[in-house]
C-alpha cells in the first residue's frame, strides 16, 4: 500500500498543478483547430477521423508534444524532492525507495493520461458537431478513443523515462538534462543516428543471419514514438496485431513495455546506492 499512497499523492499534486492545466488547454485547442480545419466530406465513414489522427494530430502533436509533456511531468519527481529536503521526510514514512520511484511513475503517469484524455475531449466534441451538421462524412468515436489510449501510453512511457532520470540524478538540473537529451534523441535525431549506424555497420551485418532491413525495423520500433506510430497506424487500419506487420507490432509493444520498466529500474538501482 505504500506504493499506492505515493502514487495517489503524486497524482493529486500533478492534476492540481497550473502547468498541467495550461498544457491540457494548449493541446486541446491545437487538436480542435486541426479537427475544424481538416474536415473532408463524402470520403467514407472513417476517412475524416483517420485523416485527422494519422496525418495531422499524430506527427504534429502527439509524437512531439506528448513526450515533451511526459519529460516535464517526470523530471523533478525524485530529484526535486531530494533538493528540497522533503525526500528524507518521505522515506522516514513506511515507504521503500522502490515505492517512491514506481509510485511516482504510476501517479504522474496516471495524471498525464487523464490530461491527454481531457486534451482530446474538446476536439471530440468539435468532430461530433461537424458530423452532426454533415460537414464531415462521419466521426468514428471508436477509432478516436483508441488513438487517445495510445497517445496516453506514449506519455506514460516518457514519464517513466523521466522519473528514471530523476531517480538517478542528484539534482533537478541533471535530471532535466537527461530527460531532454532522451527526448531530443527519440523525437528529433533517431532516424539520422540509426541511419548512420546502419551505414557504418553494414560490413559487419552482412555475414550475420539477419538482414539490414530487419535491423532497421528493430531500430525503428526501439524508438517509443515510432513504436506507437506503428501500433496506431495498424489500429486505425483495422489490423492491430494482425496482417503483414504483426511481428513489427509485437516488437513495438514489447519495446514500449521495456521503456516503461527499464529506466525506473536503472534509476532505482542508482537511487538505492545514494546516501541522502
């Protein structure tokens, strides 16, 4: 129950923060604008919803803004309390260090999931209104809700990464640098870096029993943002964990689980060795 207590406290603190409210309002407004501007009619039942999510909301907002919000929400989870001195008080209660780290992942991840859901609510109302007035062919609520869940999953993964950095760092500054560096790597530089690595390693890869294309696919889904894109595209196409890309989808889901668990565990290992 100690983990639950830490999670509840962090959830309520994050939900009540002014910064979270501003981010939710900004995200909701941007998606609503996209929903109003991108409103094709007569294109079939699902086209309007899928077009909005796959080609506009996804690349322009979800895979760029949601990970950044996750880093902002999680980077000071442990390091902030360490600097303020409240961490010693927290650990004086019947909480283990594992309770603190994973409780903060759960609490802040749940808060961000709620924020993502709230951010998608206004655009859903806009789309439903456009559908009701026949300005779009239809609003597919199932696709929209499922996509919202995947967006929340991406946010939780980056919260876990940021909390792991926070647990491993001795100051908020170092935790922020670590979280932002990982954000830049995954969101901005991953394709360029992996492409250069594959090009340089091709003489080594050629004799191996797997191809360069297979390695490229693995490196793609190893990035949580690309992994969520793979899963959402399959979901919107009605082929989630089926079809020709099923192995790629399983790999993407496995890597999301890995990134949700590995950084907090590494951060906890470092946190356990620190003398507070």
